[in-house]
């Protein structure tokens, strides 16, 4: 798939709380096809301490408006600098990167935790376009760490799990009443322990499962090897051969 290095204009910025914000980015030209689960490498403008681009999932795409949305959690200097950008400013992206979710399965569960919620909105939209209504389970330590909620409602049955019980059921996503063996395909993105628990459960129950890894990255295109995961077929670049992998390729990663 062809990659683009191009400037987008920040059309809309939404600040959800001190942890999360989103940017709707517009391009003058028609966007290429973007798979759910693909990501961009964002140049962090105006901060000489941040040399490397930052990988961010594509949260939403509006092909009619030539826009894509990024949902970003502020964790360090790069994301903090991005959070200070304003509407009308320019952001340079390399995109679309990596391989996305297969979009297979007729009765599917999407499990997202923290910033791992981001790629699941585009996925739930794509599944709906194929006639698949998903069950979407979103988790976080507290309510404010699940910044987007209503956006998912048109695309499936949505459940929430928070560790302090401030939103939805109290506990982990794997303890939620919607988390069961009723599905024939599970897609997950979020903190590594959560994805491993989800993938282990899916393997035990014989359910197809795809995980989207968020390893640290530098180049984003398979050149620097800093993002490798120890798959069952040897080392794989998460940026180029992932970030989405079938859990069956990662049994070593899942059990360790
Ligand atoms: C394919 C992919 C998609 C991603 N999608 C999103 C997204 O949609 N939204 C979002 O908010 N974040 C996403 N991330 C994570 C995001 O890239 C990092 O949070 C960001 O690069 C941190 O940059 P920083 O300069 O703010 O933090 P730094 O100053 O570089 O680091 C601050 C802290 O964050 C930790 N950190 C840095 N990178 C990662 C990482 N990849 N995973 C876990 N911890 C990390 C560091 O260990 C450190 O503790 C994604 C990562 C990958 C690989
Ligand atoms: S980030 Fe350079 S090879 Fe993946």
C-alpha cells in the first residue's frame, strides 16, 4: 500500500480532560483507503527535544470530508506538545502505516483499554458497513480514562468497565458480563497485560483473536528494528508486519 508524507490542517480540536484530546485533521485531497487498525507517524512540531515522529492510531475517517481523527493520551513530551496545537495549525503525517484488522467474524467482540480504544471506532464503523453489529467493551482505571463513549453507540452494543466503578461495571474488562465465549472473533487493543489476558481467554475457548500491539517505535516503516515482537515465526516488526497480529502467531508473547 502506498505511503504518503503530507501536511494536514487541524480542523477541530476537542479536549476531553487533562489526559485525552482529539484532533480532526483535514487534507485538501481525497484520502486513500485506510484500513481499521492502521496508524500514522506524527511529526511533533516546534519541540527540538522530540526528534522522532510518534505513532498514533487512526481513530476515525470521514472520506466525504477528507478528514481523519486522532485520539491522543498525554503521556510525555511528544504528546504534550501535540496537545498544545491549535485549530488551523499544520501537522505533518506519514500514513497509512501497518496492517489493520481482518474484519472477519459474524459475532464479534471489540475490547479496548486506555488509548487502545482509538483504533476500535474506525473498526466498529467498518464492521457495521459489512452488516456486522459488534459488541464493544471499553475499559480504563477510571471514568475519565475512557474519553469517548457515545461515538461507539451507533455501531454496536457498548459496555464499560472501570477499576473504581465510576463508569459501567466495576472491575477489569475480562470480568465484565459482556466478556464471554459467545463470540466467534475478538479484536483487542490496549495495555499489554489486558491484551494478553484477552488473547489467552480466546485461545482457551477456541475463538479467533487479533491483537494490536503498541510497541515503542522509531521509523515506523520496518527500517530500524526497534519495534520487534518475538512471534512464533521469529522476530516481526510491529510497525510493518503489524501492528495487528492474529493471536495464534504470538503464543510465546501471550504466555510470557
Ligand atoms: C501502532 C501504535 C499506535 C498507537 N496509537 C495511539 C493512539 O491512538 N493514541 C495514543 O494516545 N497513543 C497511541 N500510541 C502510543 C503513543 O505512540 C505513545 O504514547 C507516544 O509515542 C508517547 O510519546 P511521548 O513523547 O508523549 O512520550 P515519551 O516521552 O516518549 O514517553 C513517555 C512515557 O510513555 C511511554 N511510552 C512511549 N511510547 C509508548 C508506547 N508506544 N506504548 C506504551 N508506552 C509508551 C514511555 O515508556 C514513557 O514512560 C500508539 C503506539 C503505537 C506503537
Ligand atoms: S519502528 Fe523502525 S522497524 Fe518498526
